[in-house]
C-alpha cells in the first residue's frame, strides 16, 4: 500500500506538470508558465488546498489536476480515483478554494 501512495503522488506531479489541454467544454487549461505565474502571484489557492476540498467530498487518490479558465474565472479541474474505484471529476474555484462542480 505504501508503494501505491508513492506511485499516486509521483503520477500526480507528472500529470500536473504535463502540457495543458482542454479539460472539458468551457475550460481552457493554462500551460506550465501560466500556472506558475498565477500561483506565484497569490491570486489562486495552492493545489493542496483545492485537493483537500475535493477529498472532503470524494476521498481517494488524485489522478490529474489542471488549472483552467472557466466561465466564472480560474478553476482547478481535478480527477480523483475514489476509494470505491469510481473516477470523479471535480471543479474547485481556484480563487476561493470552494467546490463548484462535479461528483
């Protein structure tokens, strides 16, 4: 089990650093340079904050995380593998850190 968590963390980091693509209709994801600028500016909450919010609704392992422009501003689009084996896509407001969609 310990090895699986290490794998999940490593996979999460790789996916977080992967080139951005459209997350879903209405979302244009930021590239690495844009993500870094937004995070360093302090305009958005850190990924771990968004992940805590998502895990409060769907406990499980992070599979993919993207910072995207949504209809109402920046959002984290998180893909989580729930403990029951189901995959959930959650959207977290990147400025407020609150859950705004998914499940």
